[in-house]
């Protein structure tokens, strides 16, 4: 984990904060990067830029009736019935129970007595008799016997039915109402003479979704007896809240094909949750009116039936005639509780700079995504290091992140010319140079080999002088040799 040069010298510096880049301390130490590990960072922001077509071309638009919103490339809300995915500024909510509590119910007998869950239907002032029937949200409740029976929903009859006896209690009747409206987790209750009707959490009946509880054919006058003035119109509506009513803001599995055919792709991006798990976010745009769009993300690619497949981010995006974004203003929105395939990411800001989200004509009728980036990443391990021109040691991690690890400290000396040269292109402080003083101004050439500090011109001049001297000396030796040879010839 140490950075060592060919001469065996260790690099020194100060560690830096990987988030701010500020040095952690002022005293240089030997740097060591041994299996550095960076934790995961959850995605909190998505930067987005795109152009939405003025006239979208969807799979359904070519064959749709002329003049319809579908023919113009938009989404027809009527095609989704009670599961209308369009919202106006409110995020989608799951199915929840809705309930309504009537006035304190008193039996109309003399004297009037409070009705409780144990009150027998046959003891009411207007008693239930065998053969009476009532229909609640398409389910027939038949009082077909004199003895008490356990409320059980029978889907094998047309319409579905529940059989009770005149000896059953008011509590049994309310349980039957729960079964008729699909509520199995929030049973009705009678307290202090108040009757509570629940819509349930598994509601799928169109009448209930649109109009609240629908009670008809109450021939026994049961609800009238329980404190409601009439059997139908006087009964307070119990309209479900959240999922299950028009404008819920999500597309269920059975509507995916319709939704895909009436919307256009908005791009895709991989984000990360707090544990670093990658989450693939698919986006689609649906035009709900000329110049008005809704953005959806795919929350469950395998959704079927009434399961949520696509979720509306909860915002109308409107454009003016020039193709510029009018609403929302402020350059971004928050996608609440982003969850895909059971992986919760949390609240994510979807930001778009001024002019980044537009609605201009497009020849292909498709969305052109110019930018889609995010700020999260998975955990990663150090793979390599490099030094940039600012003197910062930068680490490259296995998750693709480049993070500042340390800063090289520059020093100067009062007597620079008195430093002692050492092997390995190093210098040592001497008494004449004085000690190193931290904080020198200078430059560092990252990823570069150090250039020679030799004066080439001076050295070349010295080389010429030496060569000339060498040549001259060789002439002297040659002349002396010739003189010796001449002397030897004279002696012969």
C-alpha cells in the first residue's frame, strides 16, 4: 500500500477528506493505501433533460378514432376505468379502507334502546323475517332461514350471495357487509349505538368505487332500523381513499398493455439504494391533454392483475405554445418513495435545468433524452492510484469512482543551493540549507517522468573542449612515437 520510487524512497503527504477534498491535518506522513474501501451511496438526485414531442406517435395512435386524445398520441383515461393512472399533484397511494359511521342507532321500539353487536335481528322493532333480502355492492344478502348461520361469501351464485338467518345478530350482519365489500381486515363494529360501514381494502367493484356503498332491496328495513332514514339515498357513501379510485396515480398489471400502447419511452437509468443495490428505473411519458404530460416509473416489471406495475410521480408537466415548460417551476420535483421491484430507494429529486425539459416538434414522435445521470454508487475497493497536476493522489475504485485520497506537500529551503544531492534524484537538508519549510509554491507534473536538470549547452561545450584536448594529446603521442622510430633508424 505504499508509494515507493525506484530508489526506495516513500512518498509523503497529508490525507484528505474524500467528500470535501480538504486536507486532514498539516503534518506530512508516509502515505499508505492498503485495500481502501468506499461505502455505497444511495441515489438522492437524478439530473434529467429531454424533449417531448408535440405530437407523440404511440402504438395506439395510428388506429385510434380521428380527433380522439389517443389519435393525438395521448393517454385516454377512460381506457383505465377505476384504475385511472392520471393524477394532479398527488402521489399514488396503496389501497386503504374507507369507512363511514352513522348516527347513534336506537331501536325504534318503546322505549328506544341502543343497538349493539349482539342485538338479534329478529328483536328489532322492524324485525328481519325469513325471505327478506338485500343487495350490497352486487352481493345479495339473503335471510333464508330461521336459525343463525356463519356469514360466508358464496361466489358460485349469480349474483354472489351471503346467507343469514333471522336469528343472527347485528354483528353478523355487519360482518356480511364486510364480506360483500371485500373487507376482511377491518371488521365493522357497533359502539354506543353507532354503526360503521367499511369499504375494505380489496375493493374491485365499479359501483362502489364510483358511488360509494350501494345498498338496495332492503326489504326488511334493516338499515332504516339501524338509524338511517332510508335504505338507499340516505345511506352515507363510503368512498375509498387512495388506490382504488379514479386518479390513483398508478397502472395495474392488467392495464400494462394499454398503458404501453398510449405512452412513449422516457429513458432508463440505474440508481442505488442505501445498501448499494443497483435498481433499474424505467421511465415513460403519457400525454394526458395537449401540452400536459405525466411521468411514470416502472415499479414492478412482473405485476399482474391488480398489482401496481407503473407509478405516477405525482405531477402534471405543462408546456406553453412555444414548447417551454410552465409547470412545475423551480427546476425540479421530488419522486416520493421510489420503489422498484421491492427495492426501496426513498425520495429522489428529479432535477432539470432551465430549458432542459421542452416540448418541440419531433419527426419521429418520440422522446429525445439529452441527459439522465444520478449521484449514487455501489460500494467499491481501491484498484489504482495516480497523481494529478494539483498534487492530489487520486484513487480509482472498482465501482468507477475517482476519489481524492491525499495531497502531496511542497516544501522549500532558505539555502536551496546548499542541499546535498543523493542517489535516486533526491536531496538531503544540510546545515547550510536549513530545515524544510512546508507550504512552498510550485507545480507538480502528474503522470510524468521527471526531466533532467542538467544544463545541456554547458555540458555539450565541455564535451567539445574535452574532445579537442583528447585529439591534441593523441597527436603528441603519435609525434613522440615517430621521433623514437627515427632515433632507432639512426642507430642502425
